């Protein structure tokens, strides 16, 4: 395709995107397709016929879009927000158009240095000190994987460079809570710690935050038993209920054992843009690394996940390779982001943040974040005011966890099984309808429903409409 | 930003991209900036002022583009080609515009199923059997990391789910060659095997391919010494010289020890689109996984790295997490790509391949690949015909490794040090000029220069011009 053909097709595509985004509210939230349905729209055999852009856009519209769950829809309250602000989409388009290659500083100095610049801007905007150095990863899962690898190597004085983890005699332990994101256990397992060495620390029964005394006891007991307390993963805003582990106390306890501390603030990092919420990660300066995702609530399109590290030398010693074909005269004077994680090559992700910050600005993001928190607080209040409804966890930010308790039959309360069935029934009824989407989730061994407010287009009236849908859905049919 | 503001800005951006791509040949190949120069174009403090798209495009042009090494430039012969075909750029733009979220099938059925479709098309196009199942990763480094983790877990019967790698008593060994990409050792180290257990198998002194007898001997010796031969990484097209390890013999030898075999065909996978080159990975069907990068020579813009696995159940058992908030009624009937690798979330990468295949078509790619191989062969022949020049390795595809031997002074041949200095001098002279770019690289402990043909815009006359630049550059100044 020539640049002129691209120009013509690109204009059509931009119009298609603008049309699609401006009509998102008229579409179902949850894709109304069955497993295999999208696949069946395509030939089994690799295509041999070419099409023009008009036909391809028609295919996209007819064969693909019905299978897209519309996370940009204002009635999407599932998982966490996955906003794709159109200013950041433009940055992503610029990145694609430039077609840069990030495998070394020399392969694209701008890619490296603009990434340094925007990571530093974001650091300032959430109030982290200049002891932190940032990079853009694809996801917080990958950052957690890096954190676990660094923790393992720090605990063993870089055993990877010798006989490997098998040669380590003292068992290495990782501490987190049952409320931590699934990527934490996954990363610890993949890093080779083993399931037996992932210690689940008790949480406060009301707040679901890690109990620091329980952590202190567990770490001390392990140390007394000749085990190495290697790492603690503190969740700043858990996925389940947006609980906040007490980072300050955790880093203090971890320091007694020289254990590595990773702070997973994937969702709640956005709230740290607001000074009035920064107490929620008090003590973060004492941690070793922090991950948070502008591609969630903040709205810089996926994949834009910030990873901050204090001891970059340690990180680089674990991650670095320096093959001769990538050596250059600039070595030693520049950042080599390939030595910050697993992939060698990277896209020019920094443009997404640059465009977002320059075209929309951080003030508009902060206004939106405050709006979302206010909407969640409003929703919490109306739910809590209804006797049949329960708010299951503190609402510190924008996620409200709820259960509906059906009226008692014959005077006896619903059993756990009945309540679970009821919860899944009403939430799936709404989800399947396409009118709104929420995430059923398990808390205290029982299903509840997470209502996660924060899509860019979600205004108060959308939350009000959701509440109406919920009240209807729980009525006996 | 509203969809209408996006529409207006998007049209300007598309024009900027078309202009940029159509004038790439007038720019230097290597970015003509010093370390820190791009960074110094930006304020240290996070921006508070907003700009419009015109001003931002001006900033992009003035402050960023001079720092971009133009890998789309027809005189770029460095690393491997990193083509970004404009048809695939359109697919990437569509993906950004849709703003889909890939964390489960339900979060975007189309994202999952179109990925299945295009991975299967690509499988057919390189002649792999339907025993293989594919996914799109960011890079071949990540695929290699996954391969090493799976190999480790298979060798230990999933020890991650018990006491972790520390509890394994028998040392686990990984076999590869010194010619393998740096990501192989990195992945083995990060997977915890340890440097001592990465066994470098001797290569043929002429072809730089792994010697199967040496592999057989090493694996047997280890097994006899109560070590576990866990994995072999076979390179199909090494980074240094595009050497081809004998996959067929390797899988046979590995099978004797039930060792896992990963095939790294990052660059050479593209050649497998041509049936006449498939003998170069004969035996691949016996391997356990294969990685190759359409984002290199084939030209589907970064990040588009194919990962094929035969035993997907094993992969999923190692990688899967099933948190309650991601459970849905479709579980068990659908592919959950989160269980194929480390990141939970993924972008709608499949659209890049879909657009590339539908708008440009695979036949045009194949024509281009044949053109590049012919250009490399021509270049090999002219270099070999000059007495002072040496072609250092077989040219099986499109990378030509060369050295220039300066005329003897006082009748004595240049020392290794002198030859190294001479090589780095002439190649850096050309690279710094911006007229062309090649990768100096070390082979047999001595510097040589890799000339990697294959940029989309590179025609015969560009290779001829490169040859002229090289002949001038080696003249004493």
C-alpha cells in the first residue's frame, strides 16, 4: 500500500472510528454473540482475494463489531474501566504511523527519551519522589512478573547467574492476601517460588486490607524456621473491593527481613492524581517498585501500564543482555529499556500519554475522576438505604460491591446456595440484555456484584439508570 | 476529546503520516541526535497547558521525529527489517479506535476469535499442520520466556503448583548455541535454570548451525550424570548470520530425553511463506512450540509475534488463573488467551494481520520476499567477487555478513585488533552519516558487518548504492 492509498483509506477509517465512537451508546454493552459465532464469519482457509477499504470496513462492521463488548459504553460497569480517550487514540495512531522500532536507544532515541519524559511527568502527577524511575509495560501482570523475578534474584544474590533457583537451599516466601489480583500468584508461580511458598496473609474482615500484625507474625515465623521472606505484594486498590493494604506498615515490616516490596496500584494509581487520595498509599516511598495503569480509569488507551522502580541498577543486572548487534557508541550514556523487562522490542507507547496529556490535559482527567467518585458515593448511598440491599465493602473510590437479599420465604433467610443463585440470576439477566454490564465476583466465598463506575462517558443519569435496572432485575419473574 | 474533535484531528494526523511515510527517503536513516537531545526538547515539569492538534503535530515533527531512526527507510540494512506495511498500520488504527479490552473471551469475543482465525491462516500459509494452535504475543522474547517456563514445568511435572523450583533436586539443563538470540539465555535465566545449566552446543564452523552429534553427546552425558535435559532451543535463522539449526535431528535427539523443543524462527518464519524454503525448518512438526514475527520481514507492524504451541492444555495448566471476576457462562467453550502467556490484558492485535492480508494480500508479501532474497544474493556475489572483501557466512536468506580486509602494510596481515578497528571505523562512518545503516556484530570473536536486506522500500538500486558507500568508506581517509 502506498502512502497515497493509505491517505485515502485512512480518512475513511478515521470517519468510521468517529462514527463508531459517537454511536457507542446505541449498541449493547455485552457482545450478543455465542462462542464460535464471530469465527464462523470468516473463511477457514487463508484469504487469497484482496478487498478495498470500503469492503473491509463493511466486514469490520458486520462480522467483527457485533462481537465486541463495548467497554467504552457509558453503561459498562464491569471489571475496571478500560477507557480509551480519543486523544490517546491519536497518540497511538501516530505511533503506528511512525512505525518505530524500540530495541535499543539507537534504534529510536526518541522512543526511549519520550518514554522517560512522560514516565517522569506521570511520576510527578501522582506525587512520587524523584527516587523513582519509570517505564511503560503492556500490563500490570507483566510488571508483577518482573517484580517477582527481581525479588527472587535479590533474595538469592542473583542466583540466576550461577546455578539457578534449584541450588537455593532456603525456601523463599512471598506474602500477599487472598484479595490480591490473580496476576500476583501467577507471577510468583511462574517465577518458581511454588504454591506452597505463597503465603496468604489474613485481611481485615470489614476492609479486606492486609492485617500488618498478621504479616509481621508470618514473616517472623518463617525467618525463625530458616525460610527467606523474599517479597511482599501490597495491593493498593484490590480488584475485588478496592481494598487498600497498609503500605507504610508493610514496608516497615518487610524491611526487618530485607524483603522486596511490590505495590500493585493498577486501578487506584489514577486516584493518586488527586492529592486528597494519596493517604491511601502512604508509605509507598519505602517500596521497591510500583505498577499502575493509565489504561484503566485514567483513560490512556491499552496498553499503557506504568512501572516504577527505585533500584534500576538491580533491575538492569537481572534483565540485561548486551548482544553485539545491539551495541553502540551511546551505551552507558542512555537508557536501554530492553533491560527493564522481558520483551526486547517495544512500540512507541509514550506517544499515547503525550497526546493524552497535551490534548486533553490532566485537569480534565482529574475532574472526571472526581465525578466518578461522587457518582459511586451517590450509588453507595442509595443502595445502602434500601433494606434488601447490602453494600459489601467500603467504597473508597469508584467500585461498589453489592448483594441483594431476596425476601424471606416462609420466614427463613436464603441459604448461601440460594443467595448465590439469586445473585448470578439477576446480574446475568442484566448483562445478557446488553443494557448494562457488571462483574459478578466472589467475596467471602459468596457471589456479589461489582459495580465499577468510571467509563469516560458515564454520567450520573447512567448510574441512576443502572440502579433502576437492578431494582427491576431482582423482582421475582 | 469528542468524536467530532477526533474526526478533525484524525484527518490531519492521517495526512501527516502519509506525508511522513512518503518522504522517508529524504531523511537520515540513523537519528542524528546525541543522548539526551530529544529529552531536552521537553519541559521537566508535567505540562499544564493544552495545545491543539496542529501545534502538537509541529512538536512531533520538530522535537521527536529528528530522534527517530527511520527503519522504514530503504537504506536501512540494520538488525532485521522492521517493516510496518501501511495496510497493517490501518489495522492497528482500527484496533486503537475500537478500544477493545482483551482480558477474557467475554470482554471481547471478536478480539479472541479473530486472533484464532488469523493465527490459523498464518499457520496454513507457512505450511504447519493443524496440530498447532496460535496466539499473538508482543515479541519473540516473550514467546521464548513462555517456552522456557513451560519446559521447566513439564520437566518437573508442574512443580510450580507445589514447592517451587527450589525443591527440584536434579539440575535441569537447557541446550542452545552461542549463535542463538540473546533472548534465549535471558529467558532461561529468568525461568530460573541458572547460567551453569545453559549448555552451549558446538556449531558447524562454516554454517554456524548446531551440530547434532554434539547435542546428542551433551544430553546423554548430562542424563548419565543425573541431570535432567529439560529443553532445547533451536534457532531457525539466527540473528548473527541467519544460520539454521537442524530441527529434524534436534527433535529426534530431544525426544530420547523427553526434552521440550522450542523453535525460534523470529526472522526466518517469513521465508516459510515460500514453499521452496521450508526445507530449512524440516522436522519442525516434532517441536513443542514455534515463534515467528510477522512484524519483521513480513511487515505486519510491531507488535505482531506469532506463537504456536501443540499441547495447549499443558500451556494453559501452567499459565491459567481463573479469578471469579472473569468467570462467565462461556468458560470451557472458548479460548482464554490470558492463559497463553504472562499478560492478562491484550490489544486487538489480530486486526493488523487481518488488514495486511486482506488489503495487500499474501502474494504481494511473497513477491517482496523473493525480491529481497534475490537482492541479497546479488549483493553476496558482488562482495565475494572482490578480493579484499569476505562474505563470512552462508547467505541462505537475506542477511549478508561481510568483512573488509585492508591492504597489507609492510607485507604483514592486519592483526585482529587492527581489523576490528577498521571494521568499526568504516561501518560507523556510514551509519553516522545517515546515508545507510548496517549492524556491526561479533562473529568468531571478531567484528563483522551484517547487511540485512528486506525493508519494504528497498530495491536493487538501493543495495547497489550501499555497495558504493561501502567501497568508498573502506578507503584510507
